[in-house]
């Protein structure tokens, strides 16, 4: 049994922060880019959110009036979009008023383009450029280099109406300018014909080891040393916009492993950019701190005609996201020419959905022993959140009520279930490899049986060394089925039997959950239960963005936050972890101990300040100690070895 580091965050009660969440089951956000497009043809630009952690695109209809922020999620348009990879820029290159799509061309280190061919009746896109955009460079047409770790600027730089392109060159030190010659050659905007006209746009260079910027470096040829031993570009985001109303394009730059945005001011002219000053505190009112490599997007969020600012991490590293507060919204209190960005929210749209951080691994369990199944969700770092079922047996509803830490020494996912129906819970454990370990339960705990249970392996060996298997067991039509989440985002389904190799029965998903998609992004994990007693299994699926998606039901979720007040009730339990005798120091009147299944395994009155409990007969695992005080319940977590 692994050891856990337990950090109790729940203290004395909860506070309600508002109405029920409007979009609890959208799946969370981690590392987003944004776009605008009129999806429903009502004349207002709607909002597109693309989360690169799982390549998920979500559509939000703009329902706000002037000065109002109101966006409603819709899935009606998502199937019309092509598959996007790593990053996306939504920009109208042909001047028809409809945003086209530029995205990373996976496997080619380049850019492919989809043209927006939508009509008043339907949204549609056609692949216009594949496998990559080219430009005239040094006497020939060459791929415009764009990696999955770089976010290019695609905007009209020279003011002629067509879209030009800025991106870091192969050395990752200088910014290249690829000028669109559509207007110059054809007098129209419907072509994507580029020529590299500047190998050091802005006369600025980036240090190849950190985020230090050298000004006027290209012009004079000194002040910069490029390592010949490491020419690999590590990643950056490039955004340009006139930030001071002088008619010149300034540069916003973010670098991998760094949390802020650097603003470089253009002091050149319309033909030749020259960055003359820089600041790493942008915006000045409240500088961005979003590890790592934030990408900004300017758009009118509150429908006042003035562009606001959205910022989110861009780093492809899954662990580089901040998790819960990863979409920062700054409202513009100035003008488009002279903006004044003031922080409005660190969790725009996120605050209306379940988002537990990085990764979401749900389990249904009667956490509080009231006979209703609650929802316990663990994140990738080991922190778990409990959503208490405050509804009824026929109408479930959840409230977020609990957070704590139980960090594993290495990643794993446990499922407790009486597989052999002997009255004792067995343990099925998923791991990084993608296989499953099976432990048979007995009176003394768990006995190891095999590390390759059912010959299950959910690792996609063609693209990864890892599987991150997440098991859950359930009955369907008297069949014991095994659902296994995976790094690739697919939910595998097997029929459990005594055979050495379990039969994969993925076709049963069409019966169990007809609306289920083929993939949920990355790091999928599922929990299944009949929550409302209608004979149909409700399915909750988590992903690495930290959110949950619900199928086969409509269930409300209230946003309950943990009180910021510290618990002034003196409660002490030791030792923790415990082997035999657990000491509880408290002035409470009673206590009970609850296991991972929500079952009460100890319950007694408290007659003195110190209570000693013999827990030597309890199976190894994590338990909740709940103490009844005059002012309510106080909970503590302990580990039984």
C-alpha cells in the first residue's frame, strides 16, 4: 500500500458563492486559445475556445446586450469544425466577413488552412492549404516553419488588407516576417501567397536560454551570442497590436517556462519595425502570471465596442497549466487606441463549470453515509474534491463540499469492487503503463494477484510510452463490465470473466450511452451509476482539463466554496499514518469513521478530551474521521497502514 501525504484543507464549514453553475459539465479548461465567429447568424460574434490539452473546441453563443457579459455554451456547431491540433488562429484571410482557420499541421512543422465556406443555413469549412503554407525564401518555395510549441501572429501588418505572418525562425532567436502578396499580385484577398521579407522583424532577438530580449541586435550585429550546441527553439507566443495609438504594431511576447507577457514598443515606421523599449509587466495594472508561456487574445467580451483581453497558458507541457484559474479576463476601461486593461476574472467561463485543476478522475461513492451516491473527483496531483448529493433518490443534485490532499508517491488510479462476490472488496489499480494490477481482498487487507489483469493494456504504443489506465467496474444487464480510461482519451470496455484475456466489448457503449463520443480529449476517466433509479446508467467522464462531462441525465451542481476562515476548533489526531492506536484530542460529543465506500466503520460517543481508538483491524487505506461539535461537523483524514 502506497504512503500518502495528507494535508487537510477543509476546516469549519462552507459558504455558498451564488446560483447553481450554468454549465457544470463542460469538461474544464487548461491551456486555451480564443476566436470569434458568428455561429448562429445573428450579427454578433460568438466566442470559440480551443483547449490544446486534448485539442477540444467549445462554442459559446454571445447572448449579451451592450455592456453585458453573457455567453451560453452550445454543442450544435462543434461537429462542423475540422480537427484542430495544438493551436488555432481564427482570422478572415479572404475578406468575406467569415473567419477562416489556421492551425498546426501535425507531423509537418507547418501551418494548414481551412476556408470558411459557411452559408446562412449551415456552418462548414474546406481544407484550403495542406500539408503546409509556403513562402518564397532564398530562391524557392519553402515551408513556413511553425511548431506545436510556437503561436504565430497572423494579421495585416502593412495595412493593405491581406493577412501577413510573423513566426520565429528555425534558430528560435529572430522573428521572421512573411509578407502576403495577395493584394500586390492579384488585387484581391483570396490568395495565400507569401514571401519572407524580413528575417529579423522589429530588430529584436531572444536569448536562446531564457526570455531576455535584445533590442536593435540585428541592426548592429552585436550583443547576442547564439549557442551552436543547442539550436532547438523551445517555444514562444507572438502577438502584435498597436498598444499606444501611434499607428505602429507593437509586440507582445511570451516564452516557455516564463509566466508573464513582455511588451515591446515599436519606434520604427510602417515599413520597418524597430522595437525600442520593453517591459515585462503587462498589463501594468495587474501583470499576467500564468505559467507557462501565456497567449493573449484581444476581443470585445462585454459588447461595448472596445476590445478586451483574454489570456491563458499555451505551453504544450501538460503539467505547465495552473489548472483552475487558467482563463484571465481583463476588461478594457480605455479605448482601442489607448487601452486600459483591468483584471475582471481569473476563471472566465471556468467559474460556471466543474474544474478541479489538472486531471479529473471521478468515483461514485456514498461519502457521507446518507444512502445517496456522492461524487468524489481526484486530480492528477492527488487532491480530491467531493460533490455531495443533496437531491433525492430519484432527482440527484450535487454541491461541492470538500477538498483535501492524499498525494501518491507515484501516479495510480484505484477501483475498489467485490469482483469475486465473496463479500470483501477487491482492488483494481491502474497505472502509468496502461495495464491493470489486481489485488484480492481478504480479512487482512489486499493480496496481490497479477500486474496484467485480463491482459488489458490501453497504451497507444504507436504514439506514446504511457497508458494512464483508470479502471471502474459496474454491472450492466447482469454482466460485470470493466471500463478503462486512457491517456489517449478513449474509454475502453471489457467483459470481466475468468479468462486470462478479457473480451473487449466497446460496441456496448451504443446501448449503455448512445451519445458518448469516441474521445474525451486526453486522460479520460469514467464513473457509472444509476443515480436516479430509472434503470439507466448515468455516466460522468473526466479529462485532463480538470472538468467533467455528464451523459444520460441532467443534474444540477451548486458552487460551494471552502470557507476562507481558519478552523479555530482545536482538533488533533495522531499518529498519522496510524498502525494500531489512533489518538483523537477534541471537545466534541461524538465521532464516526467512514471508509472510501462511504460506510461507517466506527461510531462512538466522546466522554473525555482525549479518545483512543483501536483501528488495527481496519484494512489499509484512507479514512474520514467526522467529529460532532456544538457548532457542527469537523472532518479529518487519516491513513491506516
